[in-house]
C-alpha cells in the first residue's frame, strides 16, 4: 500500500493532472449546483479528492498487484501525508480495498478474519473501475456467507481464468477483468475490523516493465475528465435529484444502479437546508443486518464522518420505541442523538443503504416518514422517547467515533 500511495502522490503532482483539475473546476463552477454559495465553496476540495482517486487508479498495475485503500479519508502513513480521495458517495462504514487485476494473470489472496469481523463483506471482481467509468459489471462475487475459512479464520482466494473445478473461494476472471473491489462494512466501529490480507501473483509469467509516472499521469488526467463529470453532474442530477428535495426515493436494488453492489438495496435523495431548518427521516430498518444513512455534498464527496457526524448506521443510533430510526439532518446541532451533520452544506445528497435483508422481495413502501421544518419545532415532531444530548454528550459521541475510526486505520495500515 505504501508503494502505490507513493506512486499516486507522484502522479498527483504532475502538469497533466493539474490541467485536468483546472478543467474540472471550471466544469463544476458552471454547473447549476454551484449556484448554492456553500456548495460552490466545496468545488476545489471535491476536485482534489477526485484527482487523488484517479491518481491511485492510474498507479495500479495488474502485473504488480498491490492492496490499495481507496475512497478513503486522509491519513498519515510511513512518512506520507496521503490526502482524501473520496467520490461517488463512498460509504463511511466501508473499508474499501481495490486491487488492479487482469484476466491475463493468476492471483492468490491470503487473509485472516479479525476476532470481530465486519458485519457484511463482499469481494467483487469487476470489469471496470468506478473512477474511470460508470458502467460496471460484476463478474464474480464472494460474500460473507460464501467464504470458506478455517477454524482460525484464515482463508485463501484464487482468481484466474479457469473454472473453480472444486476449488473453494475461487473467482473466474475474463479478458475484461479490471479489478477486485473489497468492501468490508463495519457497523460496530468499536469492535469490528477488516481482515488482514496479502496478494500475490501465481502464474509465473514474466512481469512487463513498469509504467512511467508520465504515462500514469496521462491516464489519471483522462479519468478525471471522463469519470468525474458523470458522477458529480449527470448521475447526481439524474439520480439523487430525480424527485424534489427533502424526501427519499423508493428503495431499489443497488445492482440496478450502474452495476452497484449485488447484495445491497438503497435509496437516494437530495436535501436543501437553511441554517435554522431540519429534515427528519424516520427509517424502517426491516430485518436488515446493516442500515447506513449518510450525507454527501453535491459533488458526491461524503460529508465528514470521522470528527463530525456525516453518517450514522444502525449500531450508532438510538432507535425509536417502534423500532424505526429517526434521523435528524441539519446544518447546526439540534441536540438529537441521531444527528446527521450537514454543516458546511446548503444542499447535497442522501444515501440510505440496506444490507443483509432476509426478504428481498418484500414490499418496501412505507419505509420512510419525513418532515421538513424549523429546528425550533423538532421536539414537537420527534417521538417522545427521542434521546437528546448536551454539548458534553456530543463531544463524547464524537470522541468515541474518532477513536474507533483510528482503530480501523491502524488495522488497514498494519500499524
């Protein structure tokens, strides 16, 4: 991971990427979302995040497979200041690992589950990289219930162009294979951790010469110009803003949205908020093992989720007496425990994800109840049993959040 981040930083600081960033900033500034003052102020940061994600993708080499923690928050590791590279409304509960792959080679992944593994995890072989293209097909998938592990939680995954022929944990690649996407969903941040993983090639073929930084920079610049406008402009406007703001869209399979996660159901939406307003969404979690609710800005960069409350999942909330979860979205702290912090955003997107549903053919109508009004009126509309926190309680909630995220970070960086 250290090597690929070194390469990505070298790619990031090139004239080709600088030029693509300027072009993207101009494109965002001309978009209708930029009419919102706070949203316009977020353009430079959002473009910077996409640029680093593109640099990481461009630095990936299927002939030299490396684990790459992507779509992630900024971190310091091995003497590097690694910037954030979030895009496409990344899930804050996911530890995303990406490995560039090709059907030309054979791979072996060795892993060991943590004592408290993620509530959900999926290893998906894809024919595209989300930072490059919007249209992705899943070629093969191993989920938590599919993975064969030994008594100590160890496992081996093989990936090559041959059928499994009785091999457990095998995914068959094709000539169109581009990458393996590892999503490990951590619901209880205080105990759950991603698996320890290593990757190697097993085909014995000669390794071709490495690409130059200039070649990688050319690729990264093309990813910025081609991929970012789709996510932040076309997809946001046509999906998140498909209906009027401040109401979630009906739940549907994520797989129907551009080759999303096959085992997930989700709801998109948008919000617009004045400083004194709140938007309440009461969510029926049904029988899902995991329910996550997050905010993102109009450029599809997740709201700050480490030292602020840009997301909350079903293990981090206090449910209502009837089992529903009342989320309160506002730009300033309303005092409700289940607050989603929209500070710094006057408009943006909402994503609600459901994983581990026992009945995927159920009727999802009635999943949401919504209210939009003044923060001053919240106590009259929220359930009587709503948990409220003072400034000290909020500080403690965030302190635990930061500590828990750092546990995840140390595990992924093997520190």
